[in-house]
């Protein structure tokens, strides 16, 4: 099942300000996550299966998985670079 991706405006502004390399890493993470968010992510703190982290290279994204609406929402973007 494919999930829909929701990036709130504040997180999209962060994404737009990053380098092409960082944006590419984030995009790969999110494309993988929409196909199978649990398999593509790791627990964020306690493993509740809802708030998860996806990472690649120097990018990390905290996501919220809503299985009722089949939506993944970006909660936070971090890039060490």
C-alpha cells in the first residue's frame, strides 16, 4: 500500500533551504517511506509504530505514520552538513 506524503509549510521551508545533496537524501528517504513506512524507518524513542525516523547520509527526518488515512507527515527535518 502506498502512503500519501504531507510536508507542512514550515518543514518544506527547511527542505527548500538545504543543499541539493541534502534534498536528494531527504527525497530518497521519503520515497522509500511512502511505500512501506515501517520497513523504511526506525523507532523514534519508544517504538509505538507511529512516530518514526528515516535517515540517509547526513539527513534525518521524523515522520508521523497515520495508517487510518494512509498518510505520512513530516514532523522534523535535520541535516548535519
